[in-house]
């Protein structure tokens, strides 16, 4: 699955700060990035729960429509 803009922005910011600070700054940057990505992960899990049923139903309806079309 592709990364969303928020996730790309977080990773881009991480990459820009990587190697600039001392070891303590690097650890802080890594922890902050992990926290932000955890929030994005939780949002993705919520979205999956919300939309999985819809996508499954649309797939079944599309399959039935295609089967009827070929008959």
C-alpha cells in the first residue's frame, strides 16, 4: 500500500534532520518520528476497520455484475 502525504512528510522531515545533531539529538529525532508514525499507523488501522466492509461489498457486487454481463 502506498504512503500517504502525512507519512511522506514525516519521513522527509526525519531525513532532513538525520546526521545533523549529536547522538542525543538523533535519538530524540528517531523517537519523535516513531511517535508520529505510530499515530499514522493507528489512523490507518481505524480506516481499515471502517472501509474494509465497504470494499468487500463493492468487490462482490462488481463480481456479480461481471458474471451477469457475461451471461
